């Protein structure tokens, strides 16, 4: 196991393996340099030889930010910024004047927009590095902004990533969270070994999640892992008081079930959306006054938040749900009750009734997945893809890739059916 330099991250991942390509999908403002520093604070076979490939930052900035690498390590900077996004500006070219730099450490790419030229330089440096180097690619996003060809960037990655894997080295790759297409991200996910996603918030915390961990299992799955940066050290919040009763999870689930935003809930509670976000992430515990307001907003007893919960019965091997609440229906003459709600369920269940001879145009509830209906009482006419189906008592229907356009009670009495979304 090769340490990430952060004990908590080692616990999450089991550490790195030789050959790992570690992709960091980050939002603006995430201090990635501290993850790099943490890795190099630990002694291992990979942190004496470094190849840093920069598309986003000038050599002045790289040297200032990573001075410890270029003074104490065998580090090489491949500068694709100065003649790239830096547009050969004299301010950036000044770094290479006066002989104040080591030409063995700083390689300025003359035409980084020429993909073949850039790859040729990469190959030459790779041949010169006899020891296993640690690669840092500071920005696939910056590469895409320069090359203006996301396909070429993905092609470079899907070629280089397996190559570095076969060479048993390690590499960090960074790109912007919201800067690329779904196809690009899917291509990255398919080829690489590890993917971290880090988002910033207005609470002072950052949220790290593990999106891929090849050939090993994370003990914590894709749950949020909050951290702060204190004196340049990354400090994960391993024990948060709100986790005692999982208040944050309960608030988040109730808010989503009620289909309201954090801003709307914050308005009801007379607090900021950031404060609601902190509660939902377990960063802070709500005060008793806030708990009372939450109980009022969601029409729940106070002990729902600080004692028993909707999932408490799971410990007994079963779960009972009583007094199932009505939910707002977009259609008159339609009554909808949401049945049992639990984190363990991957489906949402409802009991629906439609008054006699009434018709519902469009979907009953907006949903992107599959639907299952089972008639308990009455007769239900359903139009799907311009085809009419009549369901009688004890009949059922599964909708996979089609769209329900009409629901009609085909009788005089009330029609009642079970409705599942999954």
C-alpha cells in the first residue's frame, strides 16, 4: 500500500497501488495543492522523481507553489502554459531569462497547441526518466481550452493512462467538475483506476467523494467526506455530533420528499441556505429551537429527529408505517398517499384513488424511471404510446421506456391502485 499522505483518505481507499491513475474532479476554489503536498510528506518509492505537466499555471506560480518539489526532489516541469494560454507574454517569458533557472528542470513547450509536438516532448522526457516518476497533470480542462478538441484530450488520456499503468508509476490528473461533457467524463471513468470528486461550499468545508475505486472496496462508499484546510493541512471531519441521530440525513430526505429547495426550507426556518446545508451534511447540529421549527415544517414529532426514526423498526427485522400522509396531487379528484419511506428502499410506493369517471391527463407524478401499477378496486383505463389498456381489479402494469399520457377511472365508483416508482 502506498500512502496518500492522509490517514483518513488511506482508510477510505486502502491507499494507492503502483500503476494507479488518480483523477480529481474538482470545483473552483478547491486547494488541490494540499493533497499533493500531503503525498510528498510521506516517504515512498514514487516521491523522489516528479514530472509536473502544466497547462494552467506559469512557471513562476508553479515554482512558488511547489518550491519544495524543485529544491528537494528530482522534479521536471513541462511548461505548456507560457506559449499556450500565456500567449508568449513577456511577463511569463521573463522566467527563462538571466539563467536563474535549471534547464534540466524546466522544459518550455514551444508549440503546445501542436498535439503531436507536445506528445513527442512527453515521450522524450519519459525515456530520460529511469526511476519511477510521479506524474502530475494540473488540468485536463486547461488542455481542452488550449487544444479546443475534447476528443483529442480524451484520446491523450485514454492512451497515456494505460501506458502509465503498465509502467507501474503513479499519476494525478485534475479537471473541472462542470467543464466537460458527460461523454468525456464517462471515458475518463472507464479507463482510470481511481476517481475523487471534490466540491466547495459556502460553509468553509469541502466535500470529497469516491466515484471509482478499481479492484478494491471503500468502507464508506460514495458518502460525503467533509474536510477543512487548517494551516495548509487537510483535516477531515471524522466524528460529527449530528451523526449521532443522523439528523442531517433526516432533514435532507424530508426536504426532498416535500420537493422544496434548501433556500425554501431556509426561508421557513428563518436562516440562510448555507446553514441548512451545514445541517444536512452533519457539519453542525441544529439548536432545539431549530428542531422545533423543523418538526413544525415537516409535521413530524420532535423525537423523529432526536430519537426514533422512520427506519428504527429495521433493527427488529421489520418496519411498520402508519398514518401515511397525503401528498400534494397535481390533479383534482385524485388522492395520493405516500406509503412507507425508508433509506433501505430503492422504490417509492403510493396508494392512489381516482374519483368515478374522472380522467387524468399526463403523468400521475413526474418520474424518469420505471412505473408499476396494480389495481385493488375498480377499473382503470390507461393510454400508453397511443394504445389503450383496461386494468381490472387484480390486474397490473409495468411501464419501462414508454410514457403514460392518460389515466381514466372507467367506472362510476372509486378506482384504487398501488403505484410504485423505481
